[in-house]
């Protein structure tokens, strides 16, 4: 067994791997970029080494050097980054370091989405129709889309997690879609190679977890339902699937084992399938993730197996200590991913400093954040995972909703309230799922209405401290009896007595001129304005009332700016593209017009709601 293991990853998964290493009495070594120097995973490690090269977590040479310098006998790549990179696995092997994952030849065949498709076809496993030739240029990709038909799906060959996947529904979208998918693929995985698949509307997404050792033993640990997604990225996962009957489950899992055996697979891996919503037997292979999955905790919950521990034991040469008959599934587990994103604004990533963070009790929480952590736009927006395990699906759903209600996350807008409400949707409760359900639910979802009582608590959080001089405050203090303090809470004038008490179960924080409140089971952000500020704003005019402003929907970087001052633009034409956390968002002109001002350049870092481009509409 290894004495020391370097974790070539960050955040939540690095912390999760460290927990298992600690239980196994193995020293953990973290690596971190300057932006991550104060992240919790760095202090949780037994040792931590800085990564100063521009490549960060994608710099193979720097990671191998760190492993050698720390005396690590093995490297755990986590998920994302280089976890499915054959060159990284080979570089570790060449340096005499064990790679805790599949061998390089297997990664080349199965970690690459194109090679995996070809391998599955050769093995007789049904696949989604598409074009999977390596090295297709833009013209070949466009021809492949025409051949496959609309809607088509562009996918990075080297990627995962939904990053860089673009649905193309019309011929006019092809060029822009290819350019966007290539940019994201290159930035996220260091490889811009794309493949094309027929996009299946309203399917289910089901995957099978496999484990294989160096001695030829392969078992499956059951399936996971991962259908609830937005932007092709999973939000809620569960095990087992509520859709499969025993016959289709056995066929699906046997197919995954057969595929793993055909390539000599070693380690933990996941075989993913698209399944028609009306026919569980009509499954088709999507891809194989040759690594640990984000959603692995639900499998651990129902099987009572630590997948990270078995990854380590397999990499150290140990055989599996059980066969297929030794795998038992008990109860039902559901996981919700907590993202720094705004469901009310098409799930765009958000950012900020966590002013308060308190995970729920009674359930498993895998988290990579803590109070004071700055959530930026450099990496994936996932903050934590909340996992409930119940006697049955209804019990797990009930536990998970209660846990989300008690999760305190202030300072950063998250999807917690949205997922809490999603889990109460009738179709979710009945298990009638498809990959478009989240988007349909989001189209009409609204957070609970703010009550006068909650608004009152937000105003309480704005009261000046006793040491403050009320005569110097341009607010609503008045003399006589109990003094009052008046502020606008989201535009509503709200007065509170100076001596009113805040309830013990309400948590309030102030930051950047806003008030954040955890009350009545919900995290909320309130815009606070003093009466004098409201009066000043009412008489102020910026002179651009007829101009459309392209505002950044998220903190991020400008990656494309196809227009200049004086350019004529048509309705729907892209004027600027903002990227954050490896996701692109194109801002499009709402009507025909002329660009009158451009306030940014490609490569600029921009703030949420920052004005980037002015477009003057053209009148008839």
C-alpha cells in the first residue's frame, strides 16, 4: 500500500479524497494554484505544494515534478482536468508513480469520446447515431451535422461534465456553435477535437458504475439515474433508477461489464447510456467516463462501498475482495449539487465571497468551501453536494428537501431554493423524468414571495450599530419614543424599531451594499437602498433611455467581441461572448440597430451586470 498520495485536483473532490486517505493512514499531498491558496482543501491536506505555472492543474510536467518532490508513490487525478488524459497517466508511469485510474492505453481508447464510440461499435454495443472520426475540421463537422440532421449535438472528444456541448437546431447556428464548442473544449481540456451526435429530445440519462482490478475481475455496482440536467450538466442524481425494470437493469449492467472486459479496463469507471423515455430496453451507449464520477456518493450510499478506497487498492495491485454476488444494493440515495448560479437568469454562474456557510446535518455533504472563500469564475461553479439515503425513494426525497432547507449559503447566489422546489415537482416525485425537465420547470419557477416579516428581518440587519451617530446618517432615523430606521428592501420602504430583536433562527450578513438572509428555510439576497438614495436616483438620467445595453450576465472574461462602433447588427446577432467557469454565454441584439459604444476588449475580466456594448435600435 502507498505511504503518500498526491491529489492532482482541487476543491470538493480533493477534500473528499483526503478523507479516505486519512482513514487509510496514507499521507495526502495537495497542489494548488495562486487563486486557490486559501481554499479549504489546501489546509486539509497533510502537505500542500504551489503550482505556479500558467497551466495550473493542466500542467503535466508540474504535477509529475510535484509528485516526485513530495515523495508520492501515487497520484489521484480526481475528476475533470487530467483525470482522463492518457499523456498524464503515461508521464506518471514513466516517472515510476502509480496513476490511480485506468492505464494509458485504456484511457486512449475509452477516455477519448471518439475512440470510445468506435470501440463500443466494434464490441456490438448500440450507440447514438453520429460521426466520430478523429481530427474533423470545421467543414467536416458542418457536413457531419447536415448528415446527422437536426437537432445535432457537438461534443468535445476529450471532455466531460457537459462542458463545451452545444445543441445545433438550425443551419444558421452551425459556424458559431463549432467556434464556441472548440473554445470551451480547448480551455477546459486542452483539446479542441469535436464529435457530432444526433441529439435525442426528452431522453433519460442512466449510467452504470463498474470496478475492475488488475487480475481480470470486473463487477458493476448498479446504475445511477442522472436525467435531471441543465446545460447538459447533472443537477440531481439517484441510485437506483426509478425507471428500469429488473430485466432492462440486468441487460444494461451486463452491457457495461461486457464493454469494460473487452478493453481490459482497470479501476473505477462509468458507462453512460441514453435511454428512450418509453422503452428502457432501447438503451444506447453514450460514452465511458474512465474516472471517478461527481455522483459517486449515491452508489457508495446504497452499496456501502468506498469507491475512492477501492480505486487506491486496485492501483496498489490488490484484487477485488468480492464478486458480483457480493454486491448488495440497499435503500435509495439521491444527490443534489449545490451550484453558484442563478436559476432565475438561465443558470448563469455567479460569484462573490461566502459570508456564511453551514451545511445541513443528518445527511452526507461533500463540500469544497467555507466561510470567507471567494467564489470566482476560474473553475466549475459547484460548491457542494448534498446526499440523502433513505429506506426508499420517497424517504430519500423527503430527507434531501429538508436538508436543502437547512443549508445556509449567504454571499453567493445559489440554486438551493430551485433544487428544493424541483424535488417537489409532481413528475420528479413520480419518476417521470427526461433531460429537458429542469429547463421546463425553470421556465415558470419563481422563488417564494417575500413576506413582510422576512423583509422586516432584512431591515433589522441594516440598523446602524449603537456606536454610530444617527445625526450623521442620511437615513430615516427620527426622534420621539422608540427610534425607527427606514430603508428600501428590494424597493419596498421598510421601517423597524431600533430596539427590535432578530429571531434566533434567522441568519443575516451584509456585503457589497446588500443584505443576505437565511430565514424560513431559504437563502435570500436583498438590495438595500436608503430613502435619500432613492430620491437621488429618481432625478438622475443617464441619457441612454433609448439604447440597449449588453450587460455581462455573470462575472467572467470576454472571449469574443465580433462587433465594433458603427457596425449594423440584426436582431439575434451576437455582439459579445462572456465565458466563466468554462461556460460561454452569448449576448445577442434584441432588435436591428447600430453599435454606438464598446466598453470592453477580448480578454477583459468583467463584473456581473457590467455594461459591455451599446446598441441604438433602428427605428422604422
